[in-house]
């Protein structure tokens, strides 16, 4: 009864920004915190029966492997074995192979290979045949940065690449209820030019070329979306669904510091199917900052007409490291419980944990060529190098078991 009364109170007293969701500015932090706690699984929050198809993991660039199978296939099978029904992968070429999948693999990719041709590679084909409901693919292709040369030609190529890839999925899997989300990695880093020191904008040191970068980003997002939308019109009888998404990773730089950001400088000027949040800048002990960030994204984005009545914001990355900052099992599992309280309260459609195998070293040094051991790694894993479950995975195991009951 208490839960029903509180929800009614919220519905009556909250001002809606649009038809999607109320904006958390109209709630006090105490009200948001109570809502989060009400949805935390450890405090009796209801676990949706379809959690398997809303919670998943990313598999890319892990610094160890457990079998002799091609790395991308090994990881996809492991994610499936863990009980997840959604999977996130990287989907672009680097030095003759698919980025992030080097172990036990013979990719033999050529430089001129298209996205559609990459989707037809035997490794990706085998993964796409696995019974996942959602494949999120991070695609790095065509953003011009500060360049103003050959933009028309470049944008047309990007649009056509996304058209061909979308058409391929819609046609090949037309009799299967499966979704492909075509996204990018951490768009705010792309907007700034990378993750190096010179790209670490501050409110008093934003690049003077930021207007050009913002303009190019807007045009790039539009080109990708146009390719996907065109293909959906041409292949409108497919059970398969393909969505275009923009991933952001610096929501609060735009909100608090008025810096150029994907959230405040790009999303208001484009129509896009979905927005993913690599949500590390939303981390806090109580979850309130995470909750508000989701509402900010819903406020600033403009969903395409195709997304009418669909959920449009999802979590592209989030984690806590086991091997840094003297973390304990209690700390990690409490953090995961808090963010799940946020995501369930906000009815987030997809949550991708970062990641299956740890990709980062404990010290943050450059990637190694050798297979690393647990003590060398940051501990952002679901499965450790010895095959045992990480603390986050043990927590998720319990959630998935309860979701079946």
C-alpha cells in the first residue's frame, strides 16, 4: 500500500517535460533517493521477469582468454552461459582484424571491406546466429573531427554504409525477432578528439575549433540515422529490428559547466532512435546523480517517429573495478545494487555491464601483448582469468535466478 501511495504522489506532483518521463528537477533528492531504494533488489524491489533480455555484458579487448576458440566466439558463448540475452560488441576493423578480438583468430580483413562485408565474416555470422535478442554494435566510422574537406562525399558514404548494413540485417534475419543497435563509442571523447591530455577539455580550455566539431558531429549522426531509416522503409516487413543510437559519456559537462557536449550541443539538433550512456560520470554512492542524468538525456534528445512509445535511453557502459581503490566485495555489490535500483526505477530497456573479461590493467598502463593475470588487471570483469565469477557477476546471478521465479 505504501508503494502505491508514493507512486500516486509522484504522478500527481511531477510536471512532465514530454510524454516519455518526468524530469527529476521536479523531485527533491530525498524523493529520488526513496524511489531508488524502493526499486533496489536488496531492499525488496521487484525484479522484472524479462531481466535476461534487459541486462547483458560487453565483450571486447579482454586481456586473457579461457579457451582456444576464436576470441569473439568464446566471449559470446560465455555471456550466453552466464544467462544474459543481450550482448554488446565492437564492430570495426583495425590492422587486418576486428578491433578487440585478437586471440586464437584469423580475421584476414582487408582495408576496403564494408560494414556489410564485415557482418558476413564467419566469426560475426556465428555470433549473430546465437540466441541473443539484442546485439549492440559499436561502430567507429566516418566522423570528420575538425576537417571541413570532402564532407559531402564522406557523409554520403557513411549514410550508404549504414543503409547497406541495416538492409543486410533486416533481410538476413527477417524471420527472427532480434534487434541490432548500431552505435558509437563514447561520443563526447570523439567530439573532443580522443582521450589524451589535450582532449581533456575544461570549462576554461575548450578547443576553439569546438563549433566545427559540433557541426560535423551533428551531420555525422544525421547521416547514420538517415541510412538506417531509409533501409527500414525499404525492408518494412522484417521481424528483425535495427536502431541507430548515439552514445554519450559526459552528460554533466554540458549540464553543469555549459561545455560543448553530445547531450546539450548535438542531441537537440538531431532526431535519433536511441541514446546510450557510458555512465561513469553519473556514479555516486546513492544513485541520485545517475537518476538525474537519465532524465537529462530524455529531455534533450529528439526520438525519431519510429520510436513512438518505445524506450529510448539505455546504459551502454557501467562498472566498478575490483582491483582498484581497495574495493571490497561489499562495496562492489552495493554499488551494483544501487545502480540497478536506478535503472529499474527508470525502466531502462538495456543495461550493458563493462565487461565480460577485464580489458584494463590495474595501473592503467598501455595494453599488453601477453595474456595477463588477475593481479595485473583492474578487475572490471564478470569472469576472472581463472574462470571464477567476479563480485558483480555473483550479484547478477542472484538477480537472474530470482527473475525466473
